[in-house]
């Protein structure tokens, strides 16, 4: 058993989250999510719990049609929900915007190059 793994799934597309300390001005904690297919890393994404920003999404070219991006973003969203983080942010370019919008991110009103994802579960109100 590997220590430090927060999330595991069996079969193809194993998703693991490994915490790593990133020492910088804010001493933030950065989570690294990894999707593996067999022995190969199919994709990774980083999530900084302090700033609530995603970064460094990378997917192996041979895994692009395997919904690796979706699996990584879903794993981050599940982690955010479990830890009480209400919103997740990502800096986007014209080239990457659609990838994140397809996963539920919306553009922030105050800046065009940042998108956010709400992790709050919508509440329904019933009419009496």
C-alpha cells in the first residue's frame, strides 16, 4: 500500500492524489492528481488548496480520447467538496477555455482569463 494517497480507484484509469508541500511565499499545500493506465501516467493536474487554483494539466497524447481530463477535474472537484472548498479556479487561454467550460467552469466576471467551478450542491426549494 502506498502512503499518502487520498483517492484510489481500481481498474484502468487509477486516480491517485498525493499531497506535496510546496515551499514559497505562502507555504501552500499543493495536491497532485495522477491518472494511470497500467504502469503509465496518462495525465496529471495540480491543485493548490490555499489559493484554490488548478494548474499544470497534462495528458499523454495517446490518452487524449480516454476522458483523462474529465477524470482529473472530477477528482479535484470531489476533493474540494470533501474538504469544504466552495470554489475552484483556473487560469485559461483561448486554447484551454473550452476544456474547462466543458467540465462546468464559468468565466469570472472581473477577469476574462480566469474561470471558476462552484462545488456547492444546489439546493432546491419546494413550493408550499
